[in-house]
């Protein structure tokens, strides 16, 4: 708080200091502070200059601070791909990760340093786009053949972007492509996502492309068995 107050009423804790305060990263020996006007750094404070969107600033434990989404975007320029992946996964584990907010932050600053690296991390986090699209088309066709109600695709539920959502049944279906499914980091993230949804009284069914090809009837049976009426 002293570091923030030293830079005026519009200053916020940011970058590594913000990540540490949110509990998703480690701090450096200097405090990071962001202000809308350019100011000099000090011996123990590293000053950054940026005009933040209202969504990108908040208060945590009484301290003005960049949002988790803005913090991740700021650090994308400083961290390696591996460290950035760990940052995103830790934010998810702590239930602080908001993919939509991060997408909006990137849309506001499409040329921000590190954006290409961050998009690569999020592509792996979401799953391969081409694989997801094919799986979604196949699953939609399966739903239609079975005469099931049309679900919602790629929507946010409990702060997470999910593949398939039946709100009337409180049922999420996640479509797992093989390259993504075989990634150990993605496998761990899947477990965390499932636990988050289950805490919100939402059932989760994971379906692979192989299962849709080889046992489509069993997939439909699972959907019907897990629905909440």
C-alpha cells in the first residue's frame, strides 16, 4: 500500500507485485506500480505507465491493483512461455482466472508485447481450434440425430469457457481432442476445471472423438443419464 500511495491516487499495484498479491506468482525485490502519467522509478519501486480500462483495475485486500486478466497480460511480455503457462494455470487453480476478461484485455491492446506468446499459451489451454471445431460439428450432429435439445456451444459457465452447455440440465460436455488430451499440463487443468464446475453443482461429461466415432449411442446414453430434470 505504501508503494501505491507514493505514486498518487491513480496508481495501482501491477505486474509481478500484483501477481504475488493475487497469490498466482512470486514477487520481485522491487514493487511494481502502474500510473497513468509517466513517473520515475525509485530504489524499491519500479514504475510503469499505462492508462487502464476501468475493468482492468480493482481493489484486493484494500490495495488498488490491476485485475488478474490485466496482470497476466502485463506479465506476458516478461515471462517465458513455460512460466506464463504456470501463471495461467495457477490463476485457474485459485479460481481467479476469467478467460473472457483476458480476451477483452487482449482485444484492447492487440499489439501489446507478449501477446503472441500469450495467445499461444491460451491456444493450448483451450485446445486445438481445428480439433475443437470438428469435434463440435460431430457432437452437434450426434445431438440432432438423437433428438436432444440444442445445447449452447463455447459459452462461459462459472467463469470458464466450456464446449457444450445445457443450462436446463446443468450439464457441461467437454470435447477432448487427442493432442490436447495427451498433454500432461492440459490433463491437470482439465481436472481443476471439472472440480470448479462441480462446486457449482454442475455435472461434467468428457467425450473424445474416438468415442463419438465408435460408441455414439453410449455417449447419448451418458448425456441422458447425467441430465438434471
